[in-house]
């Protein structure tokens, strides 16, 4: 009997994505709000410290001027993949070396200055990142020129499209990857749903997010969940992440090896019906 070969160029329907979208729609606001409420209440029984705030990770106290935004961007660029405490301790020296992060002054610096800076033990001596401080100042000035200010540029994106801004930041600025772009957005108070593998895994097990998708579907699910529950972007992001990662709690619930007997979401969860 001859077998029919599949044409690899024929686009197969994304059944997992369709099923997740259908489930999200069919649950309705009251059920989604209840799911979030169960997560939040369980978290409160598992931690007893101060609330986790986005501003904990910021280097600046406020984000108003172009300088404030530029400094925050540079800080998260240096902090990515490095000890935040070391970067924070050395930060006064960076302010001194880079004209207190005035982007118009930094953009004028001579590229040869890097040869001196890479020998300065007071600084994070990463040539690529030190160079990126100067090149990114020049790139930021283009945005300022086009939009009037960094704030206006960032706010030119509707909230529902902040995932596009996240990509734009990572694509535009040197040495600013997805993680640094995300921390920049959170630290400057932009209502962006931060995306962790733990939270993705949780939403996947609940059947609300198809596996392996790295597109806007995460953002869409979070927006729907947030609209139903009426809490802030930060609150819902941190609650889902902590529930699945255990960050600063006694234990996680929906960890890599899930603690289902302790989980309040058993009735809402598809995990044991899924092919793993
Ligand atoms: S029931 Fe288990 S798999 Fe489902 S969300 Fe809870 S801990 Fe995770």
C-alpha cells in the first residue's frame, strides 16, 4: 500500500493554539477572575515578606527625563547576566565616566575613550557594553528627535502592543536583549506583562497557552486574565510567576514537578489530560 507523503510546505492548522484560544474564550470573565483569585490567595499563604515591587530593580528613583530613561536602559544592559549588586555598587563610577548619563553628551564622546574605560577597575570592564553606552545614546537621540522625548516614544505604543515595544527595544539597542528590555520596561513603570518560563508553563498546564509559542499569545492571555480580575499588570505578572517559581515563598505550587495535591487549580487544570 502506498503512503501519501505530507507536503512540508502545506501549513498545518495549529490545533493546540485553537484549543487554547477556545478555552480562554469559553471560560468567561468570572471563571478567569476566580482562577487568578485562587492563585493570589494561595501565594499569600506561602510568603510572609514585603510585597515584591518592580521598583526594587530600578537604578533610578524616577523616570521622567530622557536622562532617567537612558540611565535605566544602560543599567539593565550591564546587569543582564551579571550580579545586580556588583553593578549597583559600581554605578557611581559609571555615572562619572558617562557624563551622568546625559544622552546628548554621551553621544558626542569619542569612541577611542573605550580604550581607557576598559582598563578602569571601578567600571564593569565589558568592552561591548561600554561601547554600547555610546552607540545607544546616539540611537536614543534619533528616537528623541522623532518623538520629542523618550517618554513620548515609549507611550506612542498602545498598552496592548507593549510586546512589540519590547521587541523594538531589544532589536534597536546594542547589548540589550529580551531580558534587559523587559527589566527596563518594568523598572520604568510601563505596564508590561513580564514573561517567564515558569508563568508560561503554568498557563500551558491550565490549557490557556499552547506549548512552545514565543509570540504575542502570552500577552493576549495575560491581558484577558487581567481584564477579568481587575488587578494591575505587575500584580498579575508577579503572582503567576511566584505561584509557578516559588520566588521568595516557602515553596512553589506549579513547579517543574508540580505539587498538584496542594494546588487550588485542580478543577481548572488540563495538565493530566495533556500529552506531555
Ligand atoms: S493542578 Fe498541578 S499542574 Fe495544574 S496548575 Fe495546579 S500544580 Fe500545576
